[in-house]
C-alpha cells in the first residue's frame, strides 16, 4: 500500500469509473503470486504444465481475434497531430479520453481490479522509472510479475513523487472494433481496452518502455531505444558492451544470447546478455553512455526457437514461464511449436484449443502454434544473463549497431565516419520483404532505428534528439556501425553463416572501438579489410566469399541515396539539417 496522494487520487477515479466487485493490491510476494496462479488455473485462464519437465510453467490461450500487437489501433494522443508526427496514428487527447472512459465505464463489474506497482529497471536504480497499472486480468498480473519488478518496494522508492506512469487496462469484451492502445505522452498515461494479448496489455513493455519513455528521454536528456544489450568478455576477463537495433525478423534475440564459435570459447571468450529488446541509456558521471535493460524478463516469439537457433533462449523457457498460443502435447502435458523440432505431437491441442493429430494437421499445412505465439520467461533463467543485470548502475556502451535484412547493396559490416553519420545510418534502417510476406521480393520497408512503431513523438524530433545526444557525449560517444547478415548468392541462399559466427564481426567492431582493428574508407564509411575478420574454424566459407559481401557498389548506393531522399520527404521540414547534409555526402560519394 502507499500514501502517495497522486496515486490514491487516480485509483479512486479508476474504481469509480470501472466499478469492480473487489480490489486487490499486488505485493509481488511469491505466496500471493502462487495464489493468483491457482485462481487463474481454476478459471481456465491458465493451464498448469508438466511440473517435472517444465516446473512452474503454464499455458494461456488468447481470444482468436486477439493474437498480436495492433499497430492500426495504437495511437499517440498529443494536442497537435504534428507532435505525433507522420509515422504515428494520432487522436486528440480530450476526445480520446472521453471515448476510452466511455468504453471502459463499468467494465470491471463482476471482476477484480488488480493494482500493479512496477519498476522499469532495478528498483531504486537512478536509470529506472515507476508505473502503476490497473487491470482485470490475472494473465496480465502474472506476466507483469515476470517482465517487470513488481512489489511493495516500488511504493517505498516512489514515496510522494508524482513522476510515475498511469496504466489502465480493461479486457472489456475483447471487441476488436473497439480495441484501442492509446498513449498520452504529456500526461504519462497509457490506456488499453478490449485486448488481452501481451504486447497490447503488458503496459510496461512497448507502451511505457518505448513510446512513453522515448518522450520522457527527449525531455530529460537520455535515450529509450528498441535495442538489445550484449557484453563480450575477452580472454583477459575484460567486458565490453554493445547495443543493437534491428527491425523484426533480423535476429535480435539470437544476437543478444549469442554463443561464440568453439574456437572463441576455447580461448576464453564469453557473451553476456543484459537485454534482448529494450535499452535505456544515460550519460554517466564519466561522460560515457550507460545502459540498463528496463525489463526483468523476455517476451519472446516461440516459433523458430530451438536448440540450434537459440539454445540459451530455449533454456530460459524451461521453468517459471508462461506460454501463450503454443500447442499442447497431451501425452506429457508439455508444449510444442513450429521449429522446436521436427516431431509434432500426435496427441496435440492446437493453439485455439482444438484436439488434433499434430502430425496429420501440420502435414496438411496447418500451424499447431500461432506464428506469433510467445513465451514470457524470467531473465534470471538465461544461462548467459549478465552479472550486471540487476545492479542498476548500467553498463558502459562502446558501440551501437544498426542493421536490416538486405539481399544486396549493404555490406556485412561498416562503421560510420562520425556520430552524425551514424545517426544517418540508423535513420535509414530498412528491411526487404520476402515473397512469402507480400508477394513481392525486395520491397524496402523503412524502420528508423527499429523504432518506427514505438517512437512516442514526431520522428523528425527524435532524429534531432539523437544528434543532440551526440553533442552531449562528444568524444565519449559510442562508435556506430551497421551490419547485414542477410546478403544472398545467385540461388537466394544466405552467404554469411550467421548465428554464433556473428561474433567474428562483433570482434572487429570492438577492435575498432579500442583502436586495435584496421579499416579502409569507402564512399559509405569504414569497412574492414577481409583479412581483419577472423575466419578460423569456418567451413565452406572463404576469404573470397567474405570479400564479396564486403563489396561496396557505387551504382547500387547511388540508387540507395535516391531512395533515401524519397523516404526523407516523409518528415518534411522536421528532418534535421545534419541528416540532409549526410545524404548529400552519400550522393556526392556515389556519383559517377
């Protein structure tokens, strides 16, 4: 409980609006959480899994119409449309509050209102922030208890402060026509109605940690980014940290939990995971940029996660995990999803709850697990979780990496000439669509800094904030790089092996940061010489292959510059002059 007047006033308003039968304060204790789990199982909200094989694990199924984030129903509500910018959906704040409160009014009747106090980041960390979410969903409570730091200590840290984020979630009727996920950045307020799916209702995640936090960061002089945080320990025991931002389907979690190649492991290299999705970064007392992972767990996509693609992620799910919309193996009460192995269970229950013969069902082209099925797993389960994870001071960042999925043009890795050039590289991040996704190959989808769906204000102003942060950091700023693991040969096969072998590229990046690795200047930035990338132990990959995916074709890049110029028109006069200058440099460097 708390005596904070701003919290208590708001909770009184929520109780009057929502009309719950009962109010429960979540204290984060294991005893209370265990009681919640039992209640959720009794109501059918959760199903307990095999306690021997998956201790403390549960299965949840969402409504069939509620299986993913809904970008088309996600809004930034600011006084003017310009403040939200061209990449966000916008609605007027006062009109939206009225609409949402009308939808939510009385929706907790017959239900319990759970009050969740949570900290994004280690409780008491100078880099952390506090939120309070009210919800009528035990699934939300139990997921938030994994994804954030929940409990009475949050109230102690908050004290009488008014610096906290309000979060109202109501399942209402799970009506997709009235589903809204709305953010009021000037008010530190998030409202989600008519959804029960994690990404729309775990309000600490994308809603707070990126959309609201990015706006806070602009005003307070820090950065909230859609980035993994990775530590690389060398044989001398020194650890250097990098962050990386990739659009979806570009291997973010795989890189965050990378296992180095055998030759590296034998020499004593280790990789430590600080975060797989979000980084909050502030300048430290020594002027360097320090990052924390504001989350406390992983909300990962299950399909494709297996013992080869990401053994650390798979190990993380083996206890204390909530699985959402995966398949059930009735024979041993465990879970299965596409890509876990090649043995779908015969006696299966597919993600919507229908009993099927899993072998015949998948052979007919059906999916046992939803393609966006998820696991919510405690970060402490991860075999390579960083010793710094809970410390709260943050880790010093040596390098920032951007990337996308490009079949040609973009080389395996290159470095920016300076900070503003690096911001330019991030601002033009893009991935090419595949035939399976769109019916057309090579259509560029721009996702600046991998933040397009998550920036809580005008993206032109966001770019300017990056440039301003460079001025603050000066010569202490991290070096900025771009990677592309996805170059293909004439048969459409990936050339670079990827996965753990990405360590070879990260090694060069860190060498550039400490001045021990060489590079050559090209029209697009600094590239490694082929001999600077360690290929020791790589089979079926030659230095000639490497030279091919490090090549820079001026003609292709001239076409890229023209495409960027078109994309930049999106931002009108909000595009910073520094980025226009960088585009002109690229055009000049690639002109015939």
